[in-house]
């Protein structure tokens, strides 16, 4: 009877342990599947974001290649242009698949596809215009800003879809967190029940240690599976970080392409003038020499003024090319030099005097009003005097030129005015700063130009009147001093530039 009872007890104990192991395995497998599904759902919006960013870069690369071809006539630029066209089609098709489960993104896809198609059609139209009417007509079409408007629309639509992807990603992250908590709770409950059953089995089967060993091995396998799942997730995160680094590198290369195109465009015009006037000067010199040899000194002397004018033109455009190179070098070096206490009132007064200049017969007098609030009396900031002077000189010169240009076509009744105001304030972090505003009543900044006003080589001035580096350099100087520079509209309808500079000394910020 005792033996029978022992066998029954052993069978019950083994059955209980087997049931415990089976329940634990099922629960752990279910929890792993739940976590795996949550991770896949969380990865989906991240893939949408990466695809959207690649699409934006592809369109920007196509535009850069088109601009490069227009500026250089180099057919090599058309190869990446065609490649990016195929890439955009592939990315849009992939987006259609990725967003099928999100009605909001599905609704936005036709608008994004249409915006990309309009941008591609506009670039094709410019290239066709280049083949039919020449480079000048194509460049003129580019300057209508239609392409920039389309590009801005694409960026806006992509930004909206990125925001939606971010929202879904955050929601998925919340669901992952909930799944983790549920998995942890289920595992804890399962392990608790397993422990209770093992204890019950141990009480019934004190002499049967193998059952406890099997339970321990099962628990170890479960822990190993969980560790493998965590390791796979970490590997996925490393892959995402690697893709992000590649995207950053691609953006840097795209920026370098835009900068190279700008340099080529700015230097090509003066160099073309140098070559043309040098050629004309050579022809005039040859004609003068032939006149002297033919015994006609009067005719030779008549050619000398034209020869002298051509030489002056060569010198003038050579100096302009040199000025562009020097300005680029200053821009590349960024903010450098020894920091020292700077009296902002003196810097503003010197910059205003240099920018307004003497009044001549061709321009109206520009009224420059400086208002330095009393809270800045005796206050100095830590900075590089030459860099700060260059920044304010660029800003005030732009304001003065804008008012003089408006005075040229407004006529009587218009009074050009530039207002410079400086006072203490606080930034959004509560730090003490100096606020300097430079406002004018000129023509102002258009909505199209405002988002690009600080881009290197971007200018609204006529050819030959600016390099497009002044405001970009001013922005770098402000940031290099730990401050900010923003552009907007003044109350008088002109341009308004706001500079903030910290009162406390800050380390130099690399801007090159």
C-alpha cells in the first residue's frame, strides 16, 4: 500500500511539474511573441521617417544636379539627376506600402506625390528651356523662385508626414512599454505559480530531486530566450544609428554640392568679364600697333581710350573676384580672435558711421537713429571687436542700401530711415542678454527670400552688387558669440534684424 501511495504521489508530482513547465513555456512564448509584434509595430513608423528623409534628400540632390548642369554645362551632372529621378519613384512606391495601415498618411500621400511630380516637371521644363533658348533663359526661369516654392511645399508635406510618423512612433513606444509591463507581470505571475507548484511538488516528492532540476533547466531556457530577444533589439538599434549616420553624411555632401555650385556661379561672372575685356584689349593693342606701323599715329591714339577702358574693366572684375575669394576665406575661418570687453555702443556708432557714408548727389540722405537704453550704461560684453564690428556693419549697410534703393524709385515724400536700438533683456532660457534691433523702412524681405536669407551665396541684389555672404557671415558671428540672429519685418514695412548677445562670457563656438 505504501509503495502504491508513493507511486501515486510520484505520478501526481511528475504530472504537476510537467503541467507547470508546459504552462510556463506557453506563457513565455506568448510574451515573447507579444514583445516581438510590439517591436515590429514600433519599427514601422521609424522606417517611414527614414524613407521620407531619403525622399527629401533625393529631390534636393536632383535640384543640385540640375543647378550644377545649368551653371557648368557639364553633362556629368545629368547622371545623378536621372539617378535621383528613379530613386524618388522607388521611394514613393515604398512609402505607399509602408503607410497602408495609417489612414492619415494614406490621405497625405497623393499630395506629396503630386508635389514631387510638379517639382520634377519644373526641373525638366528648365532643362528643356536650356536646350531650346540657352543657359540665360534657363537661369532666368530658375530665378522666378517657382522651384523654391515647390521645394518648400515638398519639405512642408514631408515635415507633416514626419510629425505623423513621430506621433505613431510615440504611440507604438507606449504600446511597447505596456507590452513590456504585461510581459513582466505575466512572467512574474507565471514564475510565482511555477515556484508554488515546484514547492508543492517538492513537498510531495522530497526524494525526487530530478523534477526540481528539470524545472530549473526550463527556467534557464526561458531566460536565455529573453536575453536573445534583448540582444536582437540592441542590434536593431545599432543598425538604426548607423543609418542615421549615413543620412547625416549624405546631407553634408548635399550641402557641399550647393556650396560648390554657389562658388562656381559667383566666380564665373567676373572671370568671364576678365577674359572678354582682356581679349578686346589685345585686339585694340594689335590695331594700335598696326596703325603706328602704317604711319597713322592719330588713329592709333584714338584707340588708346578704349584700350585703357578695357584694362580698367579687367582690373575692376579681377578685384571683384579677389573680393569674393577674400570674403569666402573670412567666412570659412569663422569667429576667431581674442575675447575682450567690448563697449557695444561704440561698436554700433562706428558701424553706423561707416555704413551711412558721405551723402553724394545721387542718393538721398539716410537718417540713422541710434537709441542705446540707459540700462546698458557702463555695460560691456565679452567678444571679438573686429568680428562684432563686421557683423553690425553688414547689417546696417544692408539697411542703408535698402532705403536708398527705395528712395530711388519713390521720389519726393519718402524719407529713408534706419533705426538702431539696444537694451537689456532675457532669452528663452532666462539668461541675461543684450538685444540689438536694426530696422529700416526700405522695401523689406519677401516671403520667398525670408527662409533662405542666411544661406551662403543667396542674395536678392542685382548681379555684381553682392556676394551673398554678408548675412551668412553675420549669422555665424552671432552664433560664434553664443547669441542669435533673426530676420523679419519692421513696423515701417522694411527689414528687421534682431541680434541677441549674452552678457556673460561664453566659450567660442566653431562656425567654420
